[in-house]
């Protein structure tokens, strides 16, 4: 009986350790560069791991979890607190590859506002103050995201992307702000077409990657 209890405790401890350790690509303090909160100072936590392999991804190094340090939630919280800002953006990779219930609980208890950036390709976990859903063509979105998302941000680089954007907007809740963001690699040439489309379809707003224009993270 004692061995069974010991084994059970060890299993629980391993589970708890797994929930409290996250593979972290990088953390940094900067301005939110895109979307509804563009220009806001925030502490960023980029988690490793993504199955989507989007060709225009600008953080391809984050696709694999291997090779990145595992950090404890309390360690991440301490670093975030040291930044002096109480807004934390969790991004990736695809952060929803990880169960973030415990992460959100710890950070919310410390007074942080939590913003999530996700493709919606993995089950939703955690409690968030703001969810930016950025769906990708060919990657199914879990239905729970559509009524939960505060912001729908669709990256566009060609004419057919507008149809995809409209399909996704049709699934979003009435509270969701809809944004079109030119893909950085073609933003110079495609921005006039995006501007034209938004003027003709005023449900949409424009999102630009201002941090790239400024040369910051």
C-alpha cells in the first residue's frame, strides 16, 4: 500500500512539474507592434512549439520545442514583474500547445492583464483578458475560439486571402474587432489593395507591423 501511495505521489509531482515548466524562446519588454493594442508597452513571453508551419512566419525558430530552456511559472512572473509593466502578451510558436491554466492563475493573482496571440489550432486553456485570434489558411480553428476572441487578425498577401478573411469574420462573435494585416514580405506592394478593400468593407480595420518599421522586437 505504501509503495502505491509513494508511486501516486511521484506521478502527481511529475504532472505538477510539467504544468509549471514551459519551453521559452524569449522574453522581452517592448511595445505591442500590431493589432488593436499597437503602441502599448507590454512584457512578451514567446513559447516554443508550433505545428502550423506557416510559410510567412517570422519566428520559424520557435516551431520546435527542443533546445529551448524550460522555465518555471514563478520565474517568468518574477521577470515580468521586474519589467515594471502589468500587461503580459503570450505568443509563440503556438502557445496553446501548452496547458496555460496554471500560468494564467499565477499571473492574474499577481495583477497582470493577460493577452493571448494564437492561431486557434490547439484547444483553448487559461483565462485571458484579450484573445487575438489569427487563423491560418488550411489550419482548422477550434470552434471555442470564435465566441471568445476579442480580435480577429488575418494576414493577407494575395487577393484570395480576402475571401478567407470574410469566412473567418462570419464565424466571429459580434464583440470581435476584425483586422487585415498585410504580410510583411509584400506589404509595400499589397498595402494599397488592402487599404482599398477596407474602405469598401468598413467592418475591417488595418493592422500594420509597426515594430518592424521601428526596428524593435
